[in-house]
C-alpha cells in the first residue's frame, strides 16, 4: 500500500465524516424550521380488516420536501430528529395535523375511520404528553377511541416514571397503543410488559417470505397467538402480495397493511380513496360513503 493511497483514503474518510456531520447539523436546523411550513406534510397509508377485507383506518406518515434537496426519506430524517430531540415538536405537529384531518374525514362521511400516529419515546417521556394529546383531541373534536399511537423500540429503554404515567393516563383517556415493528428489537418481551398495547404490528421482515419460508411462517403464527392471548389485535406490515394476505387471513391475524392494499397516499388522494372505499367496523357493518 503506497503512502499516497493511505493518505488519500484517510483524507476521503475525513471529508466524508465532516460532510456527513455538516449535513446532519444542517438538516436538523432546517427540520426545526420546517415544522409547520408546507415542506412537511403527512401521507396516509390505509390498513384493512382481514375478516371484512375492508379499510378500517390509516397510519399517518411524515414526509419532508426540502426546498433544495427534494424529498428526504423518513429513514434519514426521523433518526436525526430522534438524536437531536427535534422529534418532540415534529411529532406534536404530526399528531395535531393527523387528528384535525381525521376529524374532517369522519365528519365527511366516514364516522368509523381511525388514525394511527407514530410517536417517539422522547415524546412519551414528556410528563405533559397525555395532557397534550387530550388537548389536541378536544381541539380537533375527535373522540380518543379514533386515535392509536404507535411506538417503536428505537431508543434504549430508560427507566422513566413519565412513560408509565403517560401510558396509564392515555389509556384512561381511551387512546389505543400499538407496538410498531414488533420482533425487530432485542427487548420485545420487556416491551410487552411495559406497554400494555391494544395492537401489535408484526414487522415487514417476518412477512416478506411467508408462506414459503416455514420458519418465518411459524414466527408469524406465534406472534399472532401471543398477541391474542395478551388480548391484543395483530397487524401484518409491509404486505406486498395476495399470498401473504391470504396467509395472514388464514392464521387469524386481524389487520394487514402494505403496498398490496395501498401505498401511503397524499391527503387529497386519501380523500379520494375514502370516497370509494367505505370504512367498516369489525362486525362487518358498513358506513355510507357520502364524501
Ligand atoms: P413504520 O411506522 O413502521 O411505517 C411503515 C413504513 O413502511 C413506512 O415507511 C411505509 O411507507 C413503509 N411500507 C408500508 N407498506 C410497505 C410495503 O408493502 N413495502 C415496503 N417496502 N414498505 C412499506 P416510511 O413512510 O418511509 O416511514 C419509515 C418510518 O419512519 C416509520 O416506520 C416510522 O417508524 C417513522 N415515521 C414516519 N412518520 C413518523 C412520525 O410522524 N413520527 C415518528 N416518530 N416516526 C415516524
Ligand atoms: Mg408505524
Ligand atoms: Mg412498522
Ligand atoms: Mg418502522
């Protein structure tokens, strides 16, 4: 190895590091400023009840259209927002926006439509989070039963009285809790004890190869059975074909979400979607489409 190639390598590494560091800091500041502007918006991905095969609700997913860099994926900006704490105001904005929009859709002819919003553990650590949620629901005139909060195991579990307290108060309020990306974190079972969730969302990676992969199929069956014995509903995430869907229905999974059913839709496309797809409750009862 020549001296120059070592130096070259080091210089390039160094430059990458500083560029990366620079971009991170730039993006974090820009993200902070983007809150509440039209750079940030929500997409909505419907999820289906596997018994009725009809839409039950949707998950709100953040999108960032940067004025110079174009679309920045949540896979890049959500971790930055978590690391910097910007996820707290960002998540609050998403929650408010999703609740206001959901109230409009429910009033516009889909009274059973439910919304799932992703929240960070950093938001749950704020001692006033449950009050914030109650306030947002009241302002939006949305009943707590229309809202579900999805929590992913993204941060190391810290012992925090605030999280337990918020969970207790959110439950008392009537808001549902879902564990997102279940199976990917090393502390999944601790999570189950700590988050008495109404719903468990099985991560896409376990569903990609079902039903052909017998090991994955066994894991998915086990999670569904475990969820049900804990009194929770179970959703399969990232469903991309009919065979996966049929498998989930066959093993008694409750809900499915994925590109095969619908990609995440912008607000107007979601309104159109709702005008053609009646939202139904679990007993198969249909609500009129009068949007
Ligand atoms: P998630 O909550 O697990 O959301 C599911 C992700 O999988 C979404 O990616 C969705 O677009 C994608 N997806 C859904 N169905 C399929 C499928 O059939 N195939 C494939 N390949 N992908 C599918 P997205 O929108 O990029 O979001 C990534 C993650 O960013 C989310 O994962 C969530 O953890 C986080 N996130 C998004 N919005 C928010 C937010 O408002 N707050 C917080 N804290 N996190 C958010
Ligand atoms: Mg989610
Ligand atoms: Mg997920
Ligand atoms: Mg995820």
